[in-house]
C-alpha cells in the first residue's frame, strides 16, 4: 500500500512517516513484557518499515539526473545488503554487551538520526501528486504482473534474500561444528568479513554502464551461486571465508541491477512496481531461515547450501529470458 501512498502524498513524506514511526515503535519493543505484545509490536514495526523500500527507488528517479542514477541505486542496494550482515553483527555485539532489549533501544536511536538527517538534507522532488483511487492501482498491478519481464524479475527477486538469510542462518552452526569448531567471537568476525564482498555496490553504476545491466545481473547470479555451492564443500576456514565473500559479491551485483530494471521498465508506475519488488524481496528474507533450517534438518550442510545455490542457478536461467533494450 505504500507505493500508491507515495504517489498520492509524496515520496519524502512517506519516508519521513516511516522513520519517525520506527523511532517510536522500535524502543517500545524493548519493554515488551509478554510474547503477545512482542509479536504485535514487531508486526507494527515491520508494517511501518515497509514505507521505505517502495518510496526510495521512486524518489531517486524523481530527484537525480540520469548520469548519477545507477550509482545512487548502487549505494541504496549497498545499504540493503550491508544491513543483512551489519545488522546481525551489531545486534549480536549489543546483546553480548548488555541484553536483547538494548538492541531495540540503539536501533531506535539510529532511526531517529536518519529521520533528522532526512528532514534536513533530502530535497523535495516537487513532483505533482497522483490523486488516484484503489481501482487505478489494482488495474496497473494486473498490468505489471502480466508483463513477462516483471514476472521473471520477481521470480529472481524471491530467491535473493531467501538464500542470503538462509546462508547466514546456517553459517554460525556450520562454522561451530566439525571440522572448524570456531567460537562465537570468531564466527562474528567471519560474518563481518563478508562485508568485503559488498564493497563493489557503490561502483556497480560504472559496471552497469560498461557491461550493461543484464550482463551485470547474470554475472552476479553466477558468482552468488558458485560461492554458495563451494561454501558447502569447504574444509578450511580461509576457503569458506573466501566463498562467502564471492557469494556476497554476487548478491551485491544483483540488487542494483534489478532495481535499475524495475525503475526503467516501471516508468511512471515504478513506485508500485518497486513496492511489489520490496514485498517479494522481504518475503524471501522471512522464508530464508525457515527454508534453510528445514532443508538442514532433513539433509546436511552441503545439501542445504547446494539447494540454495540451485535456486540462484534457476534465477540465472530466468534472467536469460528478460528482454530489455539497453542504451548504447
């Protein structure tokens, strides 16, 4: 629903509403005194957090010149992917230092800082609002899902955070078991090292301009699949760390490529198209740990990492059928 709301009320107001809501809701989670209140507050947190993703891409297309767009999208995707590791590492450190409650207090403070920064520094697009009803968006939603390009893009999107969260869910227990027997502190360090694979994200704009968005997407899917597969057969810590970096490197190429495709193919419906992208992306994030743990319980680490890699290979096959005319 936040894609249409961003069209109606503006991208920046929706982003600010989400950030100020998160500033209030997130610290409240730290004082939850029952499982029911914890679940309700987390549900509200997830609801208001979904304001950002569908608004951010449309906002970037509204305020930025074309020559800076792909680089900016690279930075946005860098934030998406980095949060998957940095958030886990920071939360784990806060938990070890104090308690689980402190995680939500500190994150609430971070939301407040980003809210203030957005108020001060995000320019207003000055774009006219779209005063359309729900039938208008239902009609265009059908149109989006009828396009083969979007069908393929969303299928690829569904496996991105699913494999990412699935891999990092199992990585800790994988490294703490035979033959590695690493401590929690060592595992935390290895998770943090994975950020090295994300350093390409801010430069993906140059990669896309040189090699094209579809080629960048396919290389990313291939690297991510290879990294996951070989990670499962690794018997040395150095090899496992290197493969995790290769996997994250591939993912870091995929995210901005897909965001560019959605922005270009979505046209003036890009906020709505990006809203569906964000929904499918984070649905995969929710399913990732569940799928990974289920596969591991009925098989092994190798089979689980192999099957997650297969999902990325399927995504690579889907990408071959995306039709997009790139500018020379």
